[in-house]
C-alpha cells in the first residue's frame, strides 16, 4: 500500500487506531475465518463503511446471503472501491480496497446471483455499520 491515499496514516498510527484483527485484515491483507464475522448474517438497513476511515462502501440493499461465510454485496457505492490484481495463494483474484485509505476489504468475484453478476466478498473486520436514520 505505497500509494498515497486521501486518508493516510503512518503504520504506527494505524496500529493505534485499529484492533489487532482489524489491522491484520485492513493493513496486512488478512482474512477472517468464514462465518466468524459480525456482519455475515447482519441485514439491518443502513450503510457499511470502511473500518479504517469511515468512508461509505456498501449500501445494505446490495447485501445478500451468498453462503460463503463472509458478508457479500452485489455492488459497491460508486467510486468507493479500487480493484487490484491479486496473484497470492496460487490463484488470480481481484482484491478490493477502500479508495479513500487503501484498506483491504476482501475480493470480488464474477459469480453473483443478481443482475450485476458480482459478489463482493468482504471481511467484517474491515467494515463498520451505520444504521439508516428513520425518516
């Protein structure tokens, strides 16, 4: 993550801001165990934001149960995500990162069940939830 992002901190500052697990996922491209994350089976109305910088990333109406064990969305909020080629672990995937801070979110796959055909597979440790305010 050498690219300068609008929301930028030193690694020491990131370590102070994030829990150990959040740091491992967001800053070291870690992955949480399937079915272990707080937002895997979470379906309230609102917005899922980047845990590192609080940028809105996914609207709750784009979330679906993919059965994969991680929160899944069929699209991100426009401009909120950057895409990177990931050749780690002997496979080629598309890594998704926050466009504001570069925080690792997970990966996106072309096997989603909706019209977008996408499945954004996201770590709960990389997001927070902001409930929709009642009108």
